[in-house]
């Protein structure tokens, strides 16, 4: 978990575009491209800005399935 937090801090500092996949109970998986606005580790949340819909998502760490930096997402 500490390794993920360090990586997320780096993504936030560098304003890295990310592909985020997360799950919502009774709805299923969701995916968007965005950037980290704020890390709320004490509350186990990350605040993301969705660049396509221009919305902010507050997502629980437990709901996140995968976060991939956008350059790596294009390759894979």
C-alpha cells in the first residue's frame, strides 16, 4: 500500500494523465481518463478529475481496480 501511495503522489505531482478502472456495487466496472487532484489517505479516498466529462470523482481506495499512467495504457 505504501508503494502505491508513493506512486500516486508522484502522479499527482507530475499531473500525469491516468486510466482509472473502478467498481461500483450493483453497477459494475467504470473506466475514465483523469488526473489525481487530492490524496485523502486518512479517509482512504482519492479525488480525481475526469478530463473527458470534466467531473470530479471521489473514489475509495477499495473500489479502485486498476490505475495505469496513460502512456503505459496506450502501449498495453
